[in-house]
C-alpha cells in the first residue's frame, strides 16, 4: 500500500512538473497591435482638395517670366501641411508641373473625378489673374458656380484679402468647368494679377505664397467650423450640368461615370 501510494505521489509530481514546463515553454500571446492614431484638431474628419491650376505652362505668365502654374503649385504645397496640422485629410490634384491629361479638357475632368473619388468635402482651385491690355488691374477675387459654394467663396475671399493685403474684388459666379461641374462646395481663387508688373513680382515671392497659404487655411477653417459642409449633394445648376455633358464624348463619359450617372 505504502509503495503504491509513494508511486502515485511520484507520478502526480511528474505530471505537475510537465505541466509547468509546458506553461513555461508556451509562447506568450502576441501583444495587441496599438490602435491607429486618429487625426485631431478643428478639421479632423474633413477631406479637402487643393487644385493648383494649369500645368505644363498653360497658365498665364508675367513679363518677367513668372508662371501662374509654378506660383499656384507653391501656394498649394504651402497650404497642405497647415490643413493637415488641423486634422484634415488633404489631396492635391497635381503635385508636379504637368497637366493631368494630354489635353486641357481631359485635365479638367480628371481634377473633378479625383475629388469625387477622394470623397472630398470641399474643393479649392488656386489661380492667378491676368487682364489683357492693362497693367493696373489688381487684387483678389473668388468665383463660385453652384449655390452650395457661395458661402465658401465668401469666407475664402474675406480671409485671403485680409491675409495678403491684396485689393478685395469680391466674389462672383462664373461657370468655370472645375467648379461648375463639381457636386461638392467648390470655388476658384484668383489671387493677384500677373499682368500688373508690381503685383506679379509680389505674388511670385515665397513670402507672399506663404501668406496666401495661411489665409486659405484660415478661411477653410472658418468655413468648415462655423458653417459646416452642406448635408447631402446639392444639384448642379441646370445650365452648368448641360455644359458638363456637352463637351467631347470621352470627357462627358468620364464625368458622368465620376458623378455616378
């Protein structure tokens, strides 16, 4: 009896030791992956598209050889990190010197199609002005095309005029393709005249471009935090929609597919 009891005790001890060893040798459970940090700031959750106009030197240029294409790309590149720091997701329609298509019409369609694909909340096209036959025109103006965009134009115009010191030429409605054929709030800023030698020299400096970037970022913050993005898609004006589908068949088809129509 004693022998059998001793054997049972020894067997039990061996089983316990084996269990402990197994527990020691078992790999530790993988640590849970840390949760991805969510953007914070006043513009968290907002998707903003900055559209530096033109490309391939198809824009205007000053008598001194400063090109609109280059200036507005610099402004967009300065604006993007300011918006990102406020929590926004920012996309640029172009990040280099080239157009987005082989021709101007395919380029314009691509800009709008990209903004729709990115589920943008707002679209800001950045340009510089030119007045043929005059070297004295001056200032900044902002254009809108569809009713859902007028408030955005007003806020950006106020901010850019105040932030840059350019003459405030106000806002106006124009059927420019990238804003007229765009379902989201979309505006086109013309900041300064390249036809005015003094103003062209000013707006072509990195210091001014940084000022304009600060102003655009401030205007977007004001609009998005006080007015908010309109809920639901606002239909395009009838005359604008007709224009959007009356260009060449390839461009019309690309636009209709982007719009889901």
